[in-house]
């Protein structure tokens, strides 16, 4: 057994371990959605089974709606990596990773999205995952990742209870003192590099891929409306 670090006081454990039967397995509480940036399900499955890639996912969904389950939901896939959402920095430990086969720039097929919704429905029911906890890899790791791409139909998913949506911005008046930085943080974004958080927010909620560092007045309305749903 490894020796405890010297500056940590020894723990006064009792002599015998006492077991309990009052337990079950831990439940994933987030779903992270990805695109594969690959050209076929076959290629993706190969990537996720090669040891040197050090990446995997629980599910891969092909363009024609086939669902490849690759890892038991209770186990920890290597999919989300380094990032931050709310105060979670080890997303792999508490999430399910779903990869959509997609070359990174193309729209997603209806069959693929329908299959995804069926998988999400089953996961939500089985693990009691809250509506707010269905997010994209680019939301969790805005500095490194941009998936799923800008074509991903987040509004359609939100209408089915997976992730929040802002609704309608008609007539919305954004208060002058509204703080975009705090709103992004309350929604869950890591704002240590706020321009990257803005890019990720805009991709997800405005359907626009742009590196502009400032939100447009309409985007500001979307953010304001969305933020009120997280309060
Ligand atoms: Zn990803």
C-alpha cells in the first residue's frame, strides 16, 4: 500500500472494515453530445477501440440512425476530457458520451437525430438526468472543442426535454445592467476565457459559428431570456 503523504495526519481507521448492503451503482447525471469528425461509423468504431487514441464514447450513432453501444453506461468513457461546466471539471466521471457520426461541418440527418432522441429518452428515464444537463462537448470545453457543429438541432431536443431553450425574444427588453459574464456563468459556462464562452453560447443557442467577441443585440436578448430559465 502507498504510504500516506507525510504532511497529512494519519487517519484513525477502525481495525475492521464493516460492509453495508445499502447501496447501488452511481448514476450518470449529464449527457455530452459530440460529433465524430470522421467519415463513417466503421472508422469511428475503429478509432474508439484502438488503445493509442485514448478516446471512447458510450454510444455512436450513424448517419442512418444505427446506434452502436460501446461501453456500459455505468463505466467511465474517455470522451469529455479537460473542461468545466458549472463547477464540474471531471465530466467523464459523471456523464454519458454520445458521438454522432458527422464530418464536422455537415448537417445531421433526421434519422440520426430521431435515434439520438430515443437514446436520450431511455437515459433520462433510467438515470433521472435533469433537463439542463444535456449539453455539447463545445459547451463543456469551449477552449478546445466545437462539437456538435452549428447545425445541431438544439431547439428540437429542448422541445423534447433535453436541454433548455430560450423560446421567443419578441418584445424582450434587456435591462441595461444585465451582466453577460455572470449570465454565462450561471448557465454553466466556464468564463475564464469569456470570448470562448461567447463563441460556444452563440453556436449552441443562436445557430451561428462566429469568432466575434461581442454579442449582437439579438444575441444579448437570447442570453437574457435563457439565463432567466436557469435562475
Ligand atoms: Zn467531442
